[in-house]
C-alpha cells in the first residue's frame, strides 16, 4: 500500500525544477560581458555577441536530441552530463583569449544548457502533476527571471572590480551547484517511487513499471495536429519573442532616451516573473487553450502599443500598460510549449521527444523573427510595418492552436497508440 503523505512528493520535485530552470537565467546575464570582453579581445561587439546567437541556434538541434536520449539514459544522466558540460564551459570561458574559443563554447552551452533546465523541468512537472499543472510550470519557469534579477544586482560591479574572468567562473559554478547536488532526488515519473501524480484519481494504478499514459511519438509525428501546433508556436515566437532584440532600439527611435529604454526592459523582465506565475494559475482555472489565447492577446496588445509609443515616459499610462502586456506576452516562450503538448498528447513516455521537436521548431521562429524586424527597419526606417504584420502572425498562431487542439481531441486514445517500451530507471 502507498503511504499517504501530508505533502505530496511532487512539490519537492517542483522545488528541484525551480533550481534547474534558474540555470537558464545565465543567458540573460551575458549582456554584461559584451563591453569588457570585446574591449579586452579588441574585437567588434557584433562579432563577440555572435556566440550568444550560436547558443540560441543550437537549441534547435539540442532539444530533439536530448528528447530522444532521455528515455534511454534517464533524467539523472542527462542532467549530469549537460549540467557539467554547460558549467565547465562557462568556467573555461574565463581563460579564453581568442574569439573562436567563445564560438566553440557557444556551441557546447547551447547544446547542453536546455537539457539541464527547461527540458527536465518540463518533463518532471508534466509527469508529476496531473491536475493544476499550469501553476507549477509557471512557478518553475519564473526562476529564470528570479536568478537573472538577483545576478543583475551584483554581477556588473563584480566585473568592474574583479574583471570578467572571475564573473564567468561564477556563472559556471552556479550551474554546477544548481544541477549536480539535486541529481539523486530527480525522478522523471512518480511511478518509479510507487506513487501517483499529484491530483490523480484515487485507485488509479501505479507502480515502478508503469508507463505514463499518452500517445506515442510515432503517432504524434504522423498527426496534422502536431505540425499545426508547431506552426502556431513558430508564428507566436517569431512575432512576440522575436521582437525583444529590437525593442530598445525601437523605443529610442520613438524618442525615448536609452536610459528610459533600459528601464523599460528591466521592468518588463521583472514583470515577467509575475506574469509566468499568473498565466500558470490561469491555465489551471480556464484551461490551457483559453490561457494560451489570453497570453497571445497580451502579446498582440503589446505589439500594437509599440507602434503607438512616441516619446511617452516609461511610467506613463501607455508605458506601464506596454511593459505589463509585453511581459505577459513574452511568457509564451517558456510556459505554453510544454503545456500545449501535454494538453494535446498527454503525459506520454515520449513527452520529452515530442516537446523537444516542438520547442526546436518554435526556436526557428525566434531565430527568424529578429531578421524580419531588422529588414523592416532597413526598408522603411521604422519597425511599425513588421509590428503590424506581427499582429497577423499572432492571429495565425491563435487560429492554428485552436485547430490543432480540436484535431488532437479526435486522435485515438493512449491505450491504442502507446508503444510498450520500458521506461528508464530514473
């Protein structure tokens, strides 16, 4: 018999997921290194920051790869390998003296960091929470902002006083400290402890050899619903997420000072923490589809308001509305890819693989979005044209999402399509 605990083990796993997801916050802190490192190496800033672009592009390759590997090697091995790879790469960057070395590190970090942050956390939360999955997902994903906000308070002064080399070592040490100690406590599914997911119905079968319910990856990849939701993620990411690199430049082109533009982005990132938690809570109250539409609505409002900015102060009515709306829209990046996939296809044993492919295609949108906005500015002298086109992208994303959900609801149930493959030991 199962021993009923006052606090379900899922909440402990959520705490570990928060630590794992926090490691992704290091990517936000990399902007503090641009000036000092490029100055030391005597290279153009654009050439130096290319390594961060390489990181982003590597996600397209890494997520499908680790998604396929997780069932074979287990979640502990995946987090150990990827956490060590990312952490040691950051530490190694403190010794670099040539630009090409940063490019190599960008490849390694881009390949490993998602596998010790977003991917394991999404898998664990999806499998351990059967009901009210949105709030835990929102809380965990918010920790990228929590860590970035904390790091932003001391990292710039550390770089000034001690140099950029010790700061890179610190980033690497933090990743190792947040990933390696939690390894013994990570379990990809409650059945491995003879437990049921949080919110599971009483009397539901459980055991160490249970295979989670859901649809097999083979069936998912053959379904139109999957590719429609991938297209929805692509358009949503290309428009809402893809604009963030140009947001400060757009605001300054609208007559806002660079200092105020920086303040705007800082407030937006702080608001993002609350936005993720709120959208997760909303997901549990009104459902994934409706919460997703609310998120896209906020993103659309933000894109529209960006075109209406014309020298207004950050703390004006339109300024405050804008950074709050954009925070809620930007939360789409981390919250809804895993929630949509689990809503459509269940907490399947192939969830990591399915989610990995879907998120990789979403990242294609992230990669394509910035050049589209940049081209719009080069051709017209303004970002407004592409911002209005982005509204169309958001509408397409919303329509494709609704259609994908309806098609997925017609798919055969898990018992008919799930292949009998034994789960990994952890």
